[in-house]
C-alpha cells in the first residue's frame, strides 16, 4: 500500500498536552511509512519532548498565509480550524483531501455516538467539503488509543534499574518508585504523607509539581520514609520509560493518561480543570468505563483518590494495596491492547473515504 501525505494542524493550548498528542500521532504515522507535515503555532514544546525530530515528519510554523500543498489527508487537532486561505484552496482541489477533526479523548457516551460522523460544509471557506469527526476512545465504537507498533513488546523487555541508573537515579533496595507529573494541587501534603507510609522514591519531572514538592518537603527533599528527586525535561521516549519504572504514578492530561495505561502500573489521573465541572463528568465516565471493561475491578478507595486529585472531597486516609490496583490496570490494558490502535484505525478510516 502506497504512503499517504498528511497535514496535521495543532494549536498549543496548555503547553505540552496538545503538542504531545499531535507529535505522537505524527511520529506514529511516519513510523508506518506515511509522510507527515505538522503545522504548529508554537513549536517550543517539541524542542523538549522530541528534540531530534523523527524521519518523515516536517514541522511547519503556523501561518494564515500557508498554502495547501496537496495533502491527501488534513487533520485539525481539537477543532483548531486551519487558516481560511488553506481551507479555500482545499475546497478547490479535485479530488479534495479527506478532512478530519481529531477530538479530545473521552469515555463519555457522546464519543461513541459522534465518532466518524460527517459534517458537510454548506458555507464558509470550506463550502462543498465534508469534515469528519474522529473521537479517540476506549471501545471498539471509537477511534481507539495511540499505541505505536512494538510498544508493549518494548515494555515487556524493559529493565527498570538499568534505565534508572542511566538517568542518574539511585533506587534503594526496598524503595518503591512513584512518579508525580501533575497540575497544581493545594493539598499535595496529603499525597506525600500517604506515599511516606512505606519507603518511597518520588520522581518529579519538569512541571508545576516540582515547586510544590520542594515547598512541601524543604531543602532535604525528604519526609519520613519518602525522599524525592527532581528530574530535568524528558523526551516522550524517556517519559514513557519513567512511567514504566514506576510502581505508582500521578499523571496529568490526555497524552500521559494513555501512556500510563500502556505502562500497566497503578496510576491516578488528574484532568485539566474546567470551571464548569466538565472534567469531573469526564473523570466519572472514565472510571465507569474502567470498571465495566477490566476483568479485575479497581479496589475500593481508588475512586476517592482520583476524585481528590481532581478537586473533590478530602483525601482518603490511606492508599489502597498496590497489588489489586496493578491487577485492575493490567486487566484493562490487556483489554485495550486487544483492540486496534488509533493509528491503525485512522489509516483504515482514511482508506474507506477515498
């Protein structure tokens, strides 16, 4: 099958999140032999998460004067609306490119209802074109989850201690490893106290949590059986391996959630907070989907920690046992891994619209 030319539009809203998802998709498609042009309004996050780029992906600065150059598929990530001039040229091309709006990841029912629906453009610069809604998700009725070929084989062969040593991290013989990659959390001390009930090495990659941990633990970066180490910016590849090294993680946003799932270790997900509470509805739908699909149900108490990290209620007094938590994540991961990944489904979807 011949390769397809793709153009992917991305506007960076929350620093890393949108750029992270778009880069993973672009790199995944390129790794399958596709040719990808990533048009982004702020490429600075890519300098941190993918400093060496990848073959097959050409990064272009967003410009309202950008010309359409014959891409066969145009993806706008998260409804970012390509420049009008570009869309006008798309509409004049015969045959026109396939135009896809890649939506945010959600376990809510609307993701299944709206996935793959057409949106004919009756007016505006794209008049005469059809835009297709594409919803990533956790079920066969959605667009799936980003998972590049070979990811889970690499995960199974991973040597945690060797990677930690290479990253200049020394784990004590009896220490469990925890990762904190979060937005701000005013009650962070409760989480640190819960971790400190057992010998724990807390690894904190670059982000808002670093300053919070420093303020909570002081210069010694220790409290009881807990000690913390701050990490520099990590590439996406190294961030994956950081999660693979962890016995318990807190992750934020969409890209990190998916990578925590593939890591297969206990985790808590902190969503990007929204004033109307939409993130809480999204969280409850996620937890319900997990309980419905995992062969091993998450232990009691996990939901309370997920909700607390997202601004609901007081922190529970203790963490659930990690063994049952791990079984529940493993079970859902295996269920999800049995489904085609987002890249494979997207390629099939595009082929069906020729």
